[in-house]
C-alpha cells in the first residue's frame, strides 16, 4: 500500500487546512485510515482515525474532521480553528490486517 499526502502549508492561527491522503490498493474500503503528527523534538502522536466510526485525539475534537471517499481511495483531514500547537508534520497511516503503512508526511505550520 502506498500513501501520498498533500494539502499542508503555512496558515495563521484560527485558519483552516484540508489534508488529503491518496492510497493505492484494491480494498481501500477495508483499511482503517488514520492521521498522526510529529512536532519537532516530540514523538509521533495519534490525531484521528476512521473505519466505520471515527476517533479523535481529545485536543482536536470539535476542530478536526476525518473523512474518507472510498471511490477515490482517499482520506481527508479537515482542520479548522488551527492553533500554533498544531504545527507538525502530519502523516497518513493505513492499517491493513496487522500491517501499518505510512506516507511521507506533509508539513503544517500555524503562525501566531
């Protein structure tokens, strides 16, 4: 499974960004898809996931929305009300059986 993220960039606090992750594979609808992020000097952390339900890190609930389009093999992360502490490299993750696949990451920078 190959994952390609896009949509990162520089935004002011309070702004919005939409990340996309295009996945290869013929059974995308069966994958659990997730977004993680890693800030400088910190460990990679979970942000949101989607299977038949959605899960969120507490600090992004109400601001971020994960969604998927199975016809396009794509998962999205809509990020609103961005804060400087959301600054990180955001990684797309696909869980296929017992195997995790990762994208190359996309930088999100939120200026104060």
